[in-house]
C-alpha cells in the first residue's frame, strides 16, 4: 500500500511504509529523529556531578525517556551548576531535549546549550 501522494517536481520520492525517509521518522517521534544512536557515549562528560559517572545513566533514547533508573538521578556536587558535554559522531541538529524531574520533582531552572565547544569545563558559564 502506498502512502502519501503522487510525486511532485520538488520531491520525486514516493513515500511508503518502509522507505526509511525522514517523513517516517517524524511519525515515530514528532520532535524529530532520536539522536541517541549518534552520541559518542565514551566522550560524554559531566563536570560537578555528585556521583561520578551518573551522567551515563541519565542519557537515554527517546523510547526509554521515562524509564526510572535504579542508579538515581543526576545531581550536582557543589553548588547548583553542572556542565554536561555530549559529543556526537556526526553533525546533528538538536530540536528538543527532554528533561525528566527526579522522584521529588527537582529539575533545572535554566539550561544553556553551546555548540562546537571543544574545550569544556565548569568555567564555560
């Protein structure tokens, strides 16, 4: 069964239920494509996390975004600020970020994003 309509001059591609194009991805995730598979997890860093390595338990795929992790939530060590570096293995366009509050409803009040920063530490703020 074909979905969509006949091709037009701007888009010669006929969309169908297995073509794998971005239109299919939008149906799965209305916010865009899940970027989890493009994250270089071994390069993820968190400055000022209370428990070292806890950042790795908090980054999840869109499908698992609501999963409660036994390891707990990500918390800052000293003060309220944290810096998280998430490298990707290709160029990406971030359209949305989902933040799930901890069991007690805590969540960041401010989130800043920086792109193409090669040297990152707590002083980037």
